[in-house]
C-alpha cells in the first residue's frame, strides 16, 4: 500500500542515510521501523486495562488465601 506522510527534514535525511548504509530501500526501512514500534507497544492496551481494574479493585489476597499460599511453600533455603 502506498501512503504519504510528513516527517521533519532532519528525520528524513537521517533515514535516507541509514537506509543507504544498511543497503535497503527507504520503504523497507520505514516498514521495519513501524513493525518494531508496533511490536514494542503491542501489550500497552492490556497494561492500561489492568491498571484501570486495579485502580478500583484491590490486588491483595484475602488473609486466608495468603496464609494457605505461605503454608504451601517449602521452608528450604534458596
């Protein structure tokens, strides 16, 4: 798909230099960069939703469950 975007001249020039240095087209460079950015932020929405939930709900265990968990852990040194 073709698209038109506006980016600052210094970013464009730096991208041109990098694409030449890496031996790839500008389109390939931008595709790779956007793909990595998407990958980096893929879990942001999950984190935001969890933060919303835990603003309203406590994340701590009730005392009985917590005691049962502690009792189930062996008392060996790590």
